[in-house]
C-alpha cells in the first residue's frame, strides 16, 4: 500500500511539474491537453480521460482523448447535447454520473445507450479560471464506484494548472499582437511624415498640402496611406 502511494505521489509530482512548464516554455495546446489526459490516467484511479474544449464561438470540440472509445463517448455526448461534460461546461461546476450500466440513473436514456461502451462512471471537472470556463476534463471508470472526493480535488487541480497555462499563453499572444500593431502604427506614421516631406520639397508646397495629396491618391486608388507613403519615399511612385 505504501509503495502504491509513493508511485502515485511521483506521478502527481511529474504531472504538476509538466503542466507548469507551459508557463515558461512554448507549447502546442493539443500537446498540453494530451499531456493532461495522460497524467490523469496515470495518477488517478480511472480508465480513461478526455477533453472537451471551447472554440471562439463557445462550441465544444473533442481535442484530446486517451483512447478511441473515449473520443466516441465524448462525441456521443456532444451529438445529444447532454451529459456530464455538457452540463459541466454550462454550469462551470464538477458533475458526477454513476450507474451508467443501469436504467435508473440520472440521464437514464443517455446512460442506457450502448454508446457509453462499458464505462460505468463518468466525472467532469471544468477547465476554469475565475469566471472563465474554456473546456471540460472528462474522467471515466469501468468500476462502478464514484471517485473519492480527494481524487476529484486532484483532477480539478490538474485542470486548473492546464487552464492557467492556456490562458497565460493567450494573454501573452494578445499582448504581443497589441505591441506589434502599435509598432506597425508607429512605423507607418514615420513613413507618412517622410513622404509628406518628400512631396513638400519636390513641389514647394506646405506639409499639409502634401498630406492632402497622399490621402487623395490613396483614396482614389483604394490603397493604404502607409503603402502610398512608402512608395513615395522609395521613389517608386510619383504623385502629381
């Protein structure tokens, strides 16, 4: 028993360290979610795990599954628009469903369907940070008993770690995009000022008149002002 606890502790330590790597290293989201499902199967008393992940339209997609049967089960829930994974995403709360091999359980019609393929227990915990839920971690067992509360806490902690990594990367990407857009705007402004100077010197006109020439040419030819300015500065375009 003690040896099993040590093995599990090592697996959990590896899981948290592995997921924490996403906070500092470049990563692919599919690889991250595959890693999460693999860690869950290795460190929790479950038979399989899978991820439902939300796209930008809040539509769920199957992005990871520990085996093909799990992928079919997740797709089965999505096709019927009900089940523990669907409710977990809608409510942002953990959901447990036992007795999948009986007709008296919650979602009895769903539970009795052969699409569950031998799983008898399903758990779903949200990939959530504060008020934002981006997906669901689904856990399945062939054993009839629900997971103990401590295992649910562990699975939620793993899901939280993955969520932090994903949202952290999103925030960085958005920040980089904003910086790039700002830099582009600044570069464009410099080029436009240079083009105004070129035209003002060439035609002996005021800088304001030169800007009017640039804007008129860009508008009449359906071009960006920065493109026209760059061509003027490079000597590839002569505006009259």
